[in-house]
């Protein structure tokens, strides 16, 4: 429990959970970052921030504080 | 549509889908295109002939993921689509999507459809489909979306004619909405909205409610009505989320039936390149390697063509001098205007090389990787990774660079970026640097490879960058602005640069540089020439006065004439002005002539050399033709007899130009972008004071 996008390792995949709507900016949802969608961590920037993810077909870079707001369940 | 009516057509779509590429195809214009989300940051218009009887005004807009904006450039899209009193309010909308990210593109399309615009879906980059293993069942998709769809390739010019033919028929397009938001979310709530705003489509009313703060075109009555609905912030926010999820549900269903990707066909070039280019050590090495390469080539590759241009303009002066009737005006042309223009044209090679690199990098998709690499570091300085793009393009010109900061969503990060951009060494500083360096730094090599003059120039670039970073840190600690930031950037796929796009970008930018500066130099040298060749009493009687003063010395004619000319210049209008400012600039090591050139260059920095040329030439009327550089090297301080442009004065000038904010154009843009005079005034005074103090200190230490 308590996994977020920030706790993924490179190459790992998670499923975005039903998240608290207030914590996630609308704009991220609109880019396809929705509950139930698969998210894969592609790269971590050299200073551990930002994160480069693929979610719902989009390739995005988000900052770690945003990533920490998005709960996931890890897929093995 | 009747006879010669004009149709307003807006191009809307996600960033980087090829809206501007399509715009250029339709209008024949050459707006800037690049593989980076956020190239277009402003509304651009152009004419297009759709058919015999139908002309359209095409409106290119910044890219946006949704009509709910988070950055300034996105707000422009919202305004264009909602403000129907606007002259560019569209009659129809072309939504530009792209084969790879169709799902996300359709999200925006569904919003546009719900606004009830006659709209057509254009799916761009069809040339990429086979390579990526994508198949789209266009006919089925048309049925599902109840819309017209055209597959095009803006780069290969495919499907454009089909699009035009379809547009002719726009009055018959289906304008039914795609998503029925009221039913799915809260029918009672949306029913009240419907009855309160019967004049608008439901979705438009909903947008006005959720985006009230971004709509400054509303009447006060409307304002009032809207406020009633969005008092309950939480509810509105929740409904927006629901709406988003609902839209994606619909789209997913549709795409399941119509869109497929064959994973085997998709190459993983992207991930391989990403692994290297964003690697924690190689990533930085490659980035700084590229920067080094750019600077080296600016100095190395450009030197041959620059020498050619130099000698070309020298012979042009010679030609003017021998063929035009003798007189001051000929001198102005031959020694003021021609070298002044030459002093700009000579930089074409360097500027073209700079733009060649920037445009190529932008087309490859590499820039987003730099943003990703640099974000954390830039945040320590109060900026965003996205600030890197404006800071790099600031080496060309601060004005587009400041505009490019529009896609930074955090206001504080954006403001700091705007404020420090003018420290980066723009191309207008290059002419001034180059000539001063040539005068005061010996043309020698150290360690056999590094050219000392080139190193000095490189040092000045670094100095500018350091100044930008340090003042950013200062501002970061001083400015008390609370912002809730959201940083998201899309990482586009890598592309081979299109030669045509890069070529046009280089030509366009270079042309703008030459003509912009050329006009100012031409105007200014004529004004300065006039002010230097006229004056009041003492100016007119210069002959008498000087002859009388010197009568006892029995000077040879030549020397006497020189003295008269100097005396005359000193008492011309411009001389009088110069004398007024001399006390202020003396501590920096300048005489009044440099002072005048300095003030002239507040219009634009590159004017400095031309202004000096004009002043010197009026003084040395009738003498042999010399290049500006030779004339500057020959100028001596009448009191000490030393060279005017010695090391101390030269360094002081170089540093002044490195720090001072001498560009009216930039100040105007900063005012426009920050909507306040406060910030440009801060830049002008802050950078001015810094430049002054540094120059005074430098001069007093070195002399
Ligand atoms: N392969 C291919 N590339 C294209 C096509 N159309 C545009 N591009 C490339 O896609 C990138 C983005 O093109 P732009 O026209 O700048 O896109 P835009 O939608 O105006 O982007 P923003 O202004 O940033 O929102 C550029 O690198 C283009 O060269 C196409 O049909 N095929
Ligand atoms: Mg564009």
C-alpha cells in the first residue's frame, strides 16, 4: 500500500488508482493521466527529479511532488 | 456563403501536432515550426484561397491540451473560441490531430464539437503511420464522431486539397455535440445553467463558469450571472474532473473500434535515444558538448565569409566615394551609412550558423530532453526547466525569447525567466563585441589552438549567462510570490529535421535581423549626421575663432584645418549634447563621442558602431577612406595623446554592453508580457546601474 508513481523503479508499471480528485491538477487528467490507466516509469532525471513517464499513450515529464500525489498499484 | 465574403478558420489542436505546418501550407507563409510543444505562443493570421469564390482568413493558434488553460499561450485559444465579439472569432474550426496521440487529440476535439463550432478533424503526419504500425478506420471513425475527417501530411503536402474541398462544404457539417455532459454529471445543475444562459451552448456556458478568471471580455452583467454558479469552488472542480473522465470514456470506446497499433512494427529508437540523451552523465556531456560545438562553429566557420563581406563593403565605400560628387553627404554615405550597414551584414554568417543549430535542435525533439535534464537545476535558481529554451534562444534575440517563456505555467518562474533573459548575449551585442575585441585583444593563439580573441568572446557569453543565473537567484530570494505550480511537459518523439523548415527559419530570422537593424542604423546615421553638421553661432564661426586662437602658433594648414574641424564638431548640436553628458560617462573612460554612440545604441545595441562611424566621419571630412576599425584605432585622446580605445576603455565598454539593458524593443515586450511597467523599469535601472558601476570600477582599475 501507499505506492505512488514516485515509488516506481525505472521500467516498472503501475495502475493508477481512484485518486483524490483535489490532489491532482485537472490539466494532468486532461493529458490522459486517469484512474485505471497504466503508467510506466521510463526515466528519472539525473537529480532524481523530474520523472519521465508513459501514461495512456502519452509521454510526459512530471515533477516528483506531482508524482507523489498519484497513487498506484504496482504490476509485476 | 456569398461572393467575396471571408471565412475565419481557426487551427486548434494539441501542441506539436503540426498546426503551424498546416498553416504554412494553406497560406504560403513561413511561420516558425519545431518539434517542441510550445513553439507557437501567439495568434497568427494569414489568407488562403479555398476555392474560386471563397477566401479564408486562417488563424494559427498556440497548442493546447484542452480549452481549460494553464498557461498564457493556452489562454489565447480560450479567448479566441469564446469571445464572439472578437474580429478573429472563427466561423469554423480545424482541429489538427496527429496519428500517434489520437486519443488525447480527440479529447480536445470533443470539447470543440461541444461548443457547436462547425468543425473538422484533420489527422496529420499520415506519412508516419506505416512506420509506426498504426491503422485508423477513417470511415468508422467518421460515423462514430459524426464529423468529417481528413488524413493529411502537412510536411509532405498530402491531403491539403481534399481538406480545402471539404471546407467548401462546411455549412452542411454536423454540429451535434459529442459528449452530453449534463446527463452524465448532474442534470439538475446543468439544466439551470441552460435556462440561465439560453443564448449560449451549454458547453460554452460551462466554460464561462469554470474559466471566468481567464475571460476578461465578459460584460459586467454576465459576470454577475456567472459568479452565481462558481461560488461553490469545490463542486465546480469535481464536475470538471468528472467531465474529463467521462470524455475519455467515450473516446476510448470509439478508438477501440477504429484505431490499432501493431507493436511489432513500432521501433524503439525512441527509448534507446532517450536512454543516452537523458543519461545522468552522458546526458550532460552531450548537452554541453553541443553548446561548445555551437560556439566553436560560430567563430570558426564564420570567419572566412566574414572577411569576404568586410572587403566587399570596403570596396563599396570606395566606389561611392569615387563616383558620387564630393561633399559631406557623400561622406555620410560612403563612411557612415555603408560601413554602418556593413557592420551588420558582416554578422550574417555567425547569426545564420547560430539559427541553423537552434532550428535543427528544435526540429529533432531534443529540446524537451534538455528541459527534462535541467529542470531540477533551474529550479534552484527560481526558474523552470522550460526556461532553458528562452535562455538559449536569447542568444539570438531577447524579444522572441521572452515570448517563448509563455508556456511556463508558474508565474514566478516565468517572471524570473523574463527578467534575466536580457543578460544572455544576444546577436546585437556581437558587432560591438567583435570590433572592440579586435581593437584591444591581440590576435594570438594560446596553446597553439585557442584564439585569444575567440576566447574573450566566449568569456563574454559566459559572463552574460552567469549574470542571468546570479540575478535569478537574487530575484528568487527577493520576490515573494506564492504560486501553485504544475509542471508537465510532453516528450515528443524524435524526428529527422525537415530541411525546408530549418532553411526557412534561418533565412527568416537572419532577414529580420538585417532589416530591423538596418533601418535603425540608416535613420540614426542621418539624424546624427545632421546634428553633427549643424550648430549655432560658434559652430558657424569656427573658422574665424580657431584661426584667431592659433594665429600666434603659425601652424601648417593641414593641422589648422583639423583643429577647425574638431572645434566645429564640438560646437555642433550633437557636440553640445555630448558635453552635457560627458561628466557622467567620464569615470567610465569615455569621451563625449562615445557617449553619443552609447546613447544612440539604446535604440538597439548594434547601432553603436554605425553611430561612431558617422560622428568620426563628419569630423574627418575629405580624408582618405578608412574602415571603421582603422578610424577607431586612430582616435586619440587630445589631452593625454593616448589611444582612445585602449585596453581600459575597451574593457569598460565591453562590460557595459554585457550588462546594460539597451534595447527599447525588449522593454516594450517585457511590459506587454508582464502587463506592468514595474518590471521593465526594474530591468532598465537595475541592469543600467550594474553596468555603470562595473564599467567605472573596471576603468579605474585598468587605467
Ligand atoms: N513526419 C511529419 N512531421 C510533421 C508533419 N507536420 C508537421 N511535422 C513536424 O511536427 C513538428 C511540429 O510541427 P508544428 O507545425 O510546429 O506544430 P504546432 O502544432 O504548430 O506546434 P505548437 O505551435 O508548438 O503547438 C515539426 O517538427 C514538424 O516538422 C507531417 O505531416 N509529418
Ligand atoms: Mg505552431
